[in-house]
C-alpha cells in the first residue's frame, strides 16, 4: 500500500511530526519532497499550506473528510504492521484520523511546536492535559482570571484527586512569581484573559517556572499564533479552544494542544483511551477556517482597536478593557509579547444590569451569543458567556462586573459595527 519512499518517512519524526501525516499520501504516486519549508514562510502561507505540502489522496486539491471510524487493510500482515506502528496507517479514528492529522500538523507549524494533538473541544484539551500531567500531591499555580470552565476544573475537580491548586490574582505579577518560585509541577496561564483582557507577563512567569523546575502551559485562545507564540517564549505547551478564532466560523467545536513531543504524547495517550477525540468532520471545518486565519486576525485586531478607542470617548461607557489601548495597565507587556492585540474587547455600560440588557437587546448587527472569535461579531455578558458556571458572588469575587459586555469583533466593516454600537448605547 505504501511506496518505499513513504515507508522511509514513517519513522522520521525527529522534529515531532507524526507518521499519520504521511498516511494521507498513501495513494498518491510520484510525489517529491516539499520544495520549500512551509514553517519558514509567512503566517498567511503557513495558515493555508502547513500540513498540506504533499499531494493529497487521489489528487484532491483540498483535504478530504475521512469519515470512517475504522480503516481496512488488504491483508493481516499490513494491518498488524500499522497496528504495531512499524508501518504508517490509521486503525481507528479514536486514535488517529487522516483529516485530523492535517489539522494537528497545521497548528504544530503555526505555534512552532514539536507535536500537536486534537481534541473534541477546548475543555477536552485542557482537562485531558491537566489529568494526564498531574498526580495526587502535585501543586499547580495559576491565575484567578482563567476562562470559567478552566476555573471550575481548578476549584472543583482537581482538588478531588488531591492536586493542590493555588490561584493568584492575575494583576499581582510579583505574587504570581513568588508562588511559582515556591515550587510546583505546572504553571497554567491564560493571556489575554477572558473576559477582562488582563495580560500576564509570559517571559517572566516562564523564566521563574523553569528555575523552579515547573512546566508551563498557556491557553493561547484569545491571541492565536498570529498574535502571540508562547512556545517561542519558552512555554512547554500551548492549548487552544479551536472553536474560537482558529476555526473562526462558529460552526465547529475543537481543542488543540501543541508543544514538547513527550508531553503531548503523554496527553494524547490519555485522550486515546478516554475518547476525547476530534471528529473528522469538525477537523475539516476547522481546517477550512484556519486557511484564512491570518487575514481574519489582521481585520479583527484592527476593528477591536478602533472599537475600543471609539468606546473610550462615550459617556455611557464606564470602562474599556483592551490591551491595545495605551491606558491598559499592561499595555507595555502586551506590546512586547504580542504582535497584535486580538479581536476581543470588553466594556462596562454605565448604570445597572438593566441598562446593559437594554444595550444588548438594541444591537442589530452583533449577535447575542456565547462564543467569540467568529467572523460574525458576537456580544454577551459573563453571566451568559465566559462565567456562566459561576454565581453572582463568584463573579464579584473575581472582579467581573455584571455590566461588563464582552465584544468579539467579526470581519464586518467597522463603520457598520460602530453605527450598531452607537445606536444601542442610546438605549442604555
Ligand atoms: N479557553 C478559553 C480562553 C475559552 O474562552 C474557552 C471557551 O470559551 C475555552 C478555553 C473552552 O473551549 P471550548 O468551549 O471549545 O471547550
């Protein structure tokens, strides 16, 4: 089934690339080595081509959906070789699937990691990573401003298995570094944070973690590898809710983990057994979305900055949170570690929650929806979005105002979004 050339590539995973990528090309004859190293190309080229450098099966121009749970072999011997890993080949889609493998390769190159693994959702990626890497008695250090679902794992589930969790106030960088320096197994960071767009100094936290012998895992969902590459700053692992900017169309759930080969393999093994795999169809949708990642992010960065600046001038708006604003308390750190400030901003409507509700109901263009990172502009409040799992008291303790609107810029024209927001503000 495989040519000599393909077989010779099977064990060639020194750079962390999995043989599964090679599997896609099994039926294509006469292809050569890639003529250029895609990883060295611009971000737009990487978004389009990474993982797809070689001709695809049956000369398809786009990655096919391998909608098959199992893979069939012409004889027992070749099946056994694939099952034992001595030859390339997929066996069962809970373990590997050719469409999913291309997605894994694309994010691996975009983030600059050794290996990547895909999951059914962002939370599946986060929880599988934490459960695979932590043991009873381990100590983990993180921040108070993680995405609400992640915070639930820290506060509700990890303590049940005897993991000691310390969550430090995100804005207290000194306390965070002191806590890491006391020693821990894992430092878990999210920056910019959801929904108040706080910034963690990645270089500082990662340097302290390395001295303390701790691993660092960064949720890069808000930034995307177009705006921020934590692995290049020394992080061991990066996690994404691919449901957001990576997929970008609000039509598929997914999670991705990228980083050091041995760590990702460890988590992938846990995923394979626990069954948190990504479906081929979702992988296809996410791949299709990722091709336009650089274009979308450039537009969304620009729109968010313009929207944040415009909102700062409005008397009906109390506070605007966006790391691209010079007045953001960590603007200098953001400017150092990010090449764009992202497509999400948040702001507080002056008045009570009723005024915020009136604003949301008066929006005509932005959708009232829980997600972010879509081509459609989405607006919501923490009680129905990022911190739906928390009580009013828990949100207050986290410093998340009930009147906060999270606004995720899509790719519509700024002038139309501006008119929509200004029109809705009149109702507050
Ligand atoms: N990380 C961040 C920063 C998020 O905003 C979310 C979801 O909103 C997640 C992780 C979880 O991702 P998913 O909804 O794909 O499980």
